[in-house]
């Protein structure tokens, strides 16, 4: 396994839905904590959006492992943030046999 450099500070976020008081719901992203990560870009492509083209790039984001039930363990229904940059988590898997790291397969979308 290549060396892992956890040099990027990312915020793990989860979508939270709350009642809006008028019979509906309101959704918003809530920060769960900070993870130090090794972020590596993969392949990218351009996709047509409703109003404009969107650039999508896949990333492999490596973080320290956490137990399955821990709040610090990323899940596919969450996202990672670094300032204005957002990565939607697609899947999570153990990186090494010893279980020290997790790899988050994620996608970043940017309006072109």
C-alpha cells in the first residue's frame, strides 16, 4: 500500500430533516466532526445539467478507520466539505488488511 498522508482537514456532514412547523419538512446539512484525509483525484467527465454543463470528478479520500457504529465513520448518505468544495460519498471500504484506514469513493460536482 502506498503511503497515506492525512494532510487535508475535511468536515463530515449529514443531511438532517426537521419539521418546518407548517406540516412539511426542512432539510439542511449538519457538521458531525472533522476528519484528516488524503485526497486523490481520479477520472472526470462532463455531464449536462438542467441549465448548464456540470463537471464530475471521482476521488479516493482516505481517512482513519472508525468502528461501524461510530459517528466518525463516513457513510454513503453523507458528504465531506473543505471550504466551498463538496464531495458526495458514494461508498466506503477498508483500505488495508489491518483496518487502520477507510477509503471513501466520492464525487465532486462543479458547474462548468
